[in-house]
C-alpha cells in the first residue's frame, strides 16, 4: 500500500475554505470544489514516486485489482472517491446508463468533439451512479417529487404560472406530465424567461414570509403541514437565491419540481442513472463509478444539452433518495447501494473488520490513524489518502480517527 497525492478541482461552485481546512492548507481565496482520490484519467492520484495511479494499475493489474475485479471491469479502478465542498449550487444535471454512455460517447466522437472539450458531455463509455455521505449538514435537490405534493407547493406561490403548471401536472400521468412540463420550462429564453424567473423569485419570497399561516391553498387544497410546509420553506428560500445568481436560467424553475434533500452528518443519498439532481451546499464524501459523464440542463456556465437530458432523465417521481447504511459494528457503517463498482465503509479506528480483498482506497476524515498491513504500516492524518492493492490482503486500523474506505463489493 502507498500514500496518494490527490488533485483538487477549483470549480466556481466550490468553497474557498472547506477543502483547504480538510487538507490543513492555507486558503488562497479560490473556490476548491473537489478532491479526487482515485485513478480516473481526468485527474489521477499519484504514488510517492510520481507515478499516476491509473498507469500503475494498468501495469500491475492483477496484483492491484485481483482476478475478480480485473475480470469484471478490466485493468481499471472501477470507482472514484471525491471530497466535495459546495458553497453554491452545482449544475442541474443527470448521469447516463452504461448503454447511453456508450452511444453518447460514440456520437460525440463522430461529431469530432475532442475528449475534455467544454462542449462535450460524454468523456468516457461508463455509467456514473453515485452516492454522497454527508460530513457536515448537506443540502441538495434530487429526483422529481411526488406530483401531488409538488402541486400543493406550487399553489403556495399564488402566481399564474405556478397555478398553470400545477394544473398541467394534475392532468396526465406523472411521468408524462413531468416530461412535458420540464421540456416546456427548459425551452424558455430571453426577456420573457427573465421576467418569469424574477416574478417566481418574488412570489417565493412572499410565500416564505407569509409563513404558511393558513391551511388553505386556493380555497380547496389542504396542506400536510409536517412535510409540505417544511420542504416549501427551504425550497422558496433557495429559489430566491438561485434566481439572483441565474436570472436568465430556466433551471431555476425546474428545481421547484425536485425533492429538497437535507442530510445530517453520516446520512447519505444514492443517485442512480437518470436521477436529475443538483447539490446545493455542504461538505461530504462522494463515491461513484469511475466516470466523468455529466449531462447538464442549467444552473451553470458550462455546456448544457437540454435534448439529451430530456432523453435520458427519469421523470417518474421518487421519494428523497436517502440511502441507509448497514451497521457492521459500534464504530463501523457500510454503505452499499445496488451497483457492482463500489461500496463505502466509514469507520472509527481502531477497527479490524474491514474490506479485505480487491482494490481499496482510504481517505482519513478526521484525527490520525495507522493503517497496518502484513508487511507495511502507514500513518494517515485528516485529508490524506492511500491505495491498498488486492495483493496486500487485509489491513487493520489503529490510532484515533475516522476513515472512509472505498472497495469493490464482494458480489
């Protein structure tokens, strides 16, 4: 096993303080959005001698991955870990299935769009299911909310556009209604859109101020105050912020249709292919299949591809996509969603019951720990990471700290 040097990404939505504090480095005022821990060729971690982790794995595939992982995924690390620090909302986005990733990648290749080009959505041929575990309070939007609940929230705005959308949502099966409404929203442009975003922001602010003191909406529909009002209060506050930041972006209006998710530290959400989402704020550990495929529709200065998002998004309403971990011991939780590429174990040292085979990536979340293998001992402090190859077998943890361990499920 070897310690890793990991790259950071300074996307505009990142926090200028959270990742520098995590890495015990001085903040320089620039937004630091993501720390990439893994072997994705977009920003691979490096070993102490400077070798890229993806090249090391390619050269020693069976020793690093093990026969099972190598047979399933080929000579590549199938997952990517990130420490993610959001100070502003990320783009409104969705990730593809494996089949659609292959099609999209080939289509963009045929169009002559280079890999890494700003106007390219498909950087590789892999799907990108992902899970985020909160380290601090974490907020985001994920999946289309139950239509009846969305209708109630829209009525609270007391605005003609919101009333019309609420009526449309109730006039057809949810999948069809949401697909049509989202398509209509994302098709808007220019001065009419700017005026509408401003009006909805003002309506959201007014609704928030009213405090929802009445149980009646439009004289007909009654609120479930325990859920609708709680979510609408957060949602309307966010709408005003988004409208100020993106006054000509139809994505602001789409967020009114999504579940507003709030995670406490240790809670997680899992996003499968097709789930429209946008993280809002907070610090967390994210693990995903090793892909950089992102199809965006708004809330970003980056390339958007509305037709592709409408094609691959899942418009079936879902509950907030919270993922519950399995308790392994008093100090260890295991997060294992239904994907072949990854599982995440978060544990407090000392602990011996850890994933013992396949490739593993360790990221220290707080404190200081000692990682003990058969022949090597390595110390890690907060923000540091290391790679454990399959050939090293089981490891144990000593010291006093918390570690996130990425691994490939046993199957």
